[in-house]
C-alpha cells in the first residue's frame, strides 16, 4: 500500500464531539510535524469511546471538520469505537493503514514519541509479567484501566518516564502498540496535549475541552453563544444546523426511557449475551432498572470499583444497539478491517483518493445496502439506535444522509 | 374439584376494557341463568385478545368490576390472553376449571347454547375434513379466521344455524370446544349479545360497546363525562383514579417510539423468533419501520389479506413484550395452567376461596417473585412493557400493586 503514491498522508484518530479549537490546533500541528499534504481523520460515529452518544450526528461533525481543514473523514466502525483503548486503537490504526497514511499524530500528556516506542519494546519483552500482574489486580477487583496501570508500573514502564495512568498516554501507547503488533508502515508522532504548552497563542487562549463544551451545551442550548469562542465557526453552524433540521443535542438522558423499556423486557440471559456484560452484572442491571429515575441514577446504582462509569456506559450503549458478544468475538479475532467507510472529503481529499483508489485492498463504502458486511449491519443498528430518540419525520430526513454520496466540501 | 363445595360458582371470560353497562348486564344475566352464588371472572391483563394495550391497568379494571358485583377477578395469563380464539379459550376455561366453577356464561350473537354443543359434535365428527379445508384456504392466502369460517361452513356447521363468522360466536364455540376437549365438568350457558334483545331496559338504553367507549376516551379525555352514562360509577372512578396516579389512557400510539426503537435495533432473525412472526413477515416489519410516522401507518403498511390488523397487533404486542416462539411452544403443549393468579375479590369471593382452597390443585399466586413459573415471568415482562410508557416515579408507584395482596372490596 505505502509507497504507491507520492502524496504524504497523515492519520488522526478523533471523535470531534464536537470539533473545537483544540482539535484545530492538533490538526495544524500534525501537518506541521509530519509535513503531510493530506490529513485523514478516522472518527467515531454515533457513539463514542467512553460510551456516550455523540452530541450531534456524525455527518454534521464530519462537515465541521472538513470545512475547517481536515481533508478526509472516515468512520471508525462501531464495534471498534465503543471499546477500551486497545480495540479502539486497533480499529483506528488498521483503517488508517488501509487508506494508506504514512504517519499518525496523536495528542498525549507525555508529548515525546520516543518514550512510546521504547516503552513498546519494554512491554513486549515483559509481556508475561505484565499479564500475570494484570490478572492479579483484576482478581482483586480493580477495573481494567487501574489494573493495567499497575501492571505497566511493575514491569518498569511508566516509572518516572511515560505516565500510563494518563488517559491520552494510554490511548497513544495503544496506537503505537497496534502499529508495532501489526507491523504497519506508519510513523507515529505525538504532540503535547497540555494547553499551557500550546504555542499557537491565538488558538490557545480559546481552548476548552470537549467535555466542558458539551456540559455547557447540554445544560442550556443558549450557551452555544458562550462556548462559540472555543469553536471554529463551522462547528457552531453545524451544531445549530443539526438542531434546525429537527435533531437534538444528544445526551445519555435522551435514551433513558428506551433503555428502561429494553431492560425491563429482557431476560437476564439476554442481558448476559450483550457485549461487555459479565460476572453476573446482568442481575445488577435488571435489579436496578425499576428504581432508577434517570440514566445518571441508574449508572450510580450499578457502579462499583470494578465496573467503572465508563465501562457501564459502554455496556449500556451495547444494550441500546443490541450488540451481541458472539458478533463482537468475530471482530476481536479479525486482523484487518473489512471496508473503509467514507463520510466526507474536501478537494485535497478527493484528489488523494483518486490517486490511491486503485491500490486499495479494501472497498470504500459510503452507504448501507441489503447484502452488506456484518460489521456494517452493526453500524446501521447503532445509527438506528442513535436516531431513535428523534421524531419520525426528523429521523427519516437526517438518516437519509447515510444513503447519499459522501459529504464534499 | 367439582362437587367438593356447595357454593355454585359461575365463570365469566372477560376483558373489561373498561367495565361498562353491557358487562354489568352480562354479569346479572349470568347469575340469573346459572343460579350461581359466586361469579368469577378471568380477565385479560395488560394486553388484550385482539392485540391492544388495555386502556388502564388490570388492577383498576378489576376494582371497577369487583365493586360493581363480580366476586373474584383472576388474571388470564399473558400467553393465553394475546392469542387467537382457541388458545385464548383454552387458557380461560382451564383457569376457571382450576378455581372450581360449575358453569360459564358467555355472550354470543347466536344466543342459544344447544347449537354450540351440537356444533361441537358435528365438528369432532368432521375434524379431518375441517382441517383439510382450512389448510386449503390458508394456502390460498386467507387469514385464519376467514379460512376457518369457510371450513366450518363446508362441514355443515354455521349453515343457517350458528353463524361462525360472528366474533362472539367464534369465541363461544372455542369455549365450548375447550370444555369438551378437556372433558371438564363445566356447564356452558350463553346469552344473546345484541343489545336490541336486552330485556333490562334500564341498563339497555345505556349500553355502548367497549370499542366506541375507548374511541371517545382516547380522542379527548374530557369525553369521560359524555360516556359516563354507559359506565357503572366505579368504572368512571377507576378511569379517573388511574390517571390521577400518573397513569395514562393507553393506546397503541403510546408505544410507537418504543416499538420503532426495538425493531430498528433487532436483526431479522431476532424478529423471526418472536411469537406469531412467520412466512418472511420479519422483512416486512423491518422494511416498513423507517417510513412509518405512527403505529396506525405502520400497521397499514404491513397488513395484507392474510395478515389481518388483529394478527399484526398481536405480533406487535409480542415484540413489545419480547415473547419468544420457543417459550410459547411449551405453553401450547401444556394441558393445564400452572397457577391461578388472583387479582382481587369481594367478601363473597373471599368466602368462596376459603371454602375451596384446600381442594385446589394449583397454587394461588398474587405477586411476582424471584423463582417463579416461566409463565409468570412472561406476565411480568408484559406488565413491565405495559407500564414502560409512564414516567419512572408513576411506573414505580403503579407497578407496586403487583407485589401487594390482592384487591379486596
């Protein structure tokens, strides 16, 4: 794949929920560092890595990114998107590899790529020891992230060097690990995420986290004006446009009545067959449904040291999207992605795709069809679940984009 | 069972959706004809025989009936209630038999019991011929009721005598058939349903069908005043009381968004595993979900000559309640009911139960519990689905009755 084309492409792994000034800074810095002519983002679709519905749909988020300078936006397939860091990273890196990127560039708290690559060597040389320690802490009832951080620490990783308890270091390390494990010809780069180290002062002064932006938007829609200085103009437009078309700003609470109904009419065996549910969690989920008055209350009443809020959120996304363990097992065993889903592109992106399309090993798909990949069927279910909180006419209109040509800006 | 007690009990098979003056007439006439001291109604619970949600919950409907003169109200288990006439009749008659009724009395268009019993003999003597003709018409694409009517006609039943295309004659014939097939010691009686033949003029002038009463109530809640002359006072009270406690007057449209979500996230294989779905109907159900703007539109877009409105309604109840073919198959093979669910009673009913309870073969249950009958689990799911259109606090409050002692008036 690599070497067929002259155009240098850099891959970004993103959620853009929504696309804000920090993302713009990441985009500009990535071009700078890698010298890429074309920037390709692989973006979570309807639901996000931490197990939340995206605030607006993928098409409006993709359009904001494309208008602001990303050249191509691909969809990270649902079965990879709503997963812990390793599977998330695998799906993203494999997708970017199929589309032929030379490099990826990710933000991290650490900010120096060497520690990630030497860390990988340390990790592979001590894999058994890592796994033993990981198992020990999992058995003690720690959550996977907590147990993994401790296991990294004990094999000497993250001792005074790269801190693998930091969320973006963990993700970054997973990207590097996926590249190395699959022996992909992709050069990893990282930029430091801490906003105090940002050099571009004009943007820097107007950076807020996606979390804080969403919080304000979901609190009161009038806050769009207040957060608009942290967002590129096109993001403000798309947030507004999605709502104007009859969309809402999606949050967990939008899905409460649907999930309550679903769980109240499922048997515990059926809940146990859902991706991520194990160790008798099906009983806890069912026992708590009747007394919960909101998603927040429901999560609170289930969560334990082992079942973190994030893990529960992912499980509840899988209940909502009816994602079965047996379909996920097939995907977890796969070593490639079956297709590349193109959400949109600009002219630079279009030119890049024209040049490389003959050398692609995997089909580019833009739309759902009757006889499709099992993974695309899961994507369609996820999209259906996502839109199912909208009124019928609005749902029909917004969902149509799924069957149209990709967005071109 | 029969003969153990001196008190004469008459069974009624009812839905009371809601209990109206026609039902009161049926109750009084039944006591008259049978000379029963105790009247026991077996009533559909959350969902009804024609595949509709009950307008108010079973407890408020039961209370109206008990206050107006029914002595005991039992629940017809969900797996029997939402079914075509034969299985509906079997569940009802077997339940009444377990509680020890001496007779049943049903309303019919025909009005004369002899034709039902001689009809049964004609039917059993020509069963093979009936089945052959039934199959032929089913293969031609007729619905079951239409094919069955034709098959009855061809074996000489319903020729000028009992008209088995009339809905209450069909149900009545199914009751008689169930009594005879299971060789139960129950004497069947019938009264004529046509209101013009009603003798009790005081009630007669104020009789309207449950369908027309519901139509008016669902159109505008203010119509409660207009229909109140067709309802016993206690029904008006219970309709109001259910709403005052945070309930709604349930209709199919209340369930549209839940069903749309459910179907949009089910695979066709999963839809095909639902009770009643066959011959590829799963594709039709899935293909039509996205364009429907209401339950009405959805039913309209699926229905065919073979898939009547009623049959589709039943299937959609089963989707809502997650009723699987494999759990129903066990029930269809059963020759007794596993328990008697008591919803409520008055003092006459209480005295009756005290006298006969030692001679009962089946347990009387009033509440759901952890280790319960599979059929009661299905009932709980149905109840959960029924209440899931209410807000959490109201749902919690109203659902509590499920775990309380039976209603005593």
